């Protein structure tokens, strides 16, 4: 019998877990939930006889892959997959997939929740500003970026985007103005919403030089990855620019220092919150389960990332 491990340090919502169980039971698969584990050894023990694994933010390192000799597929329930060692997986002929788009609306709504919170001065009773009529720049126009554009229009914002990997006509079809230069995006917009992955090219790419292109009183929103920010240069930019604001659902390593010096100009959620809705939780978990069955039964690799 095929064995599936659902390894989630941050568990799925009960509704999602129940539906995942139903999907695998109907397929005749054996499954095991490893939830809220606190030590890597628990994961290493659990993967030993797994042929498929579903994870959230859990790290599938080369050590984990070595400990799972029967492993055929790992599905990351979410969009990002930098928590999986793709090289090690490929060397062992393990297919890695993500579930793109399943949490896109949740992340987009969080972007605007944080934007409103910052625009209204953390609801401290003082006079803030409105989003209507402001310019928002979307850095990377994938599933989340498209949803940010949709919501931004509802706020009456002017929407711009930069993404060299998405055809300009596809972006324009959504009523979004395409900018062909990253610096132009940063210098044009009042808000910049980051949705780039953490890759060799993008890690620490949001640096002092790029931030210096931003307009006075501009706000940077990061719901992507912590690693894309050059944190030392972010702190330096804060000190050199009295009106810059930074909000994120990924607290930087220098969070304490930023909050001590610039409490009114930054905000960080207690933990990564982008996909933390019941709907996104359910959608991503169910999609992951279906993708495992489709791959093992029919060889379908639609969302393979390695």
C-alpha cells in the first residue's frame, strides 16, 4: 500500500486535514500525519517508509531525502519551494511540486490589510492617508501579483507591474501598466509590493541602491521571502530617509532594532501570515493530495519544479 506522510510543523486546519484523509482513503493509500514536531529527528524517522510527502514550511533537506529511500514525490502545499533541496531531490529522482495559486488571494488580502494598517498610522488615532489614487507597483506578476492588482483596483489605485518573465500583453490584459525597468517601478510608485522568489539572483537584491530609487514617503511591502531583503542596508536606508516605511509578514533578523528606532514606520506580523487563512489552508492541502495521486497513478507532473 502506498504510504504518504503529511509533515507539518504548522498543521493544516482540521477541515483540510479531514479532506486530505478522505482523498487518500478513497485512493486506498496509507497516510500518516506528523504535526507540531519540534526536532528534526522526528521527521527523519517518519520519512523512512514514505513514498510521498506533503509539507508546508517544513524543510526537506538532503539529509531528509537520504533518510527516505522509497520517496518518489514531495509536494509543497503553497507557492514557494525554497525549503526543499531541489538538487538533492533530482539526484534521487524525487519529483518536487508546489501548488501555485492556492493561497494567492490570501496573500493579496494580507498585503492590503497591512497597507491600510500602516496608512492609518497603526490605528493610533492620528490622521492617516487613503490608498485611493495612489500608485502601487507589483514586483513580480505571478498568481499573487495578479490578485494584488485585482484588489488594488477595488481601492481605486493606479496599478503598475514589472516582471521580465511574464508577457507584457498578459499584464496589460488585466488593465495593469507594464514597466520594463525595475528602477522605474520603484521610482514611480507610492507602494511597492514584493512577490519575487528567493533565488541566487534575488537574494539581498532589495538593497540600498534600489531603495534609494523610491519616492519620498513610499512604502515597501514584503510578503515574499525574508532573504530578498538586504537587511543591513534596509536599516541604513531607514536611518537616511525619514519617511520610508516597511511592512512585512516575515520579520527580519534586525526586527528588534528596527522597531526600537522606527516603530511608527515599520510593522511585522508575529509569524508568516500570507497563507494563514482557512480557505488557503484547505485549497493548498487538497491540491497537494490530488497532485500526489495524479503523479503516482498517471505520471502527471504539471506543477513539477525540479
